[in-house]
C-alpha cells in the first residue's frame, strides 16, 4: 500500500528540499523567479517536483523529478495539472494545454549533439 501523496504549490519552506532532490537527480537548472513550482509530498517528505516556466509565450514543463521509491504511482501525471493558482498568473497544467500523451520527452541536452 502506498502512502497518501499530496500535490501542492511549493512554499518557501520547500526550497531546500527541492534543491536537494534536483541535486540527487543530477538536474542543474536553477529555479527562476517566475517559475511555478509544484511538489508532491508523502507526509512532510518531498517525493516529487516539477517547474512550470512561461517562456516565449508558452508554458514549458521543466525539471520533473519523482524519487525512485515513489515512481509508478501516477505522481508524474498529477504534478503538472496542479500549476494553476500556484503563485503564477500564467495558466499551467491542463489550462495551458498539457495533456497525458503516454510518452516522455528527453532532456534538451539529450536531443542536441555535443
């Protein structure tokens, strides 16, 4: 049985845990001042995060990470849908046109030849 997972806007108290999760995952992009950050928590423990960034007129999903022990529970599907009302005036999640497509996009670095 899985623990209850809450999906909610990140608060200032989550900043260190988000940075730690990103560091553990090898994700190095900094949080931007205008980013909408959504977290997944099992109790007080941060188990997932996503950044929604408004770039060049569109909302872009960046930095989705879910701890290995919590994968396969649908957390990655739920995270982007919680962006609206999380401190950003830009639409996010389904309001911005994101929908479940059944595949993932690799990081930009993996798409661009070195």
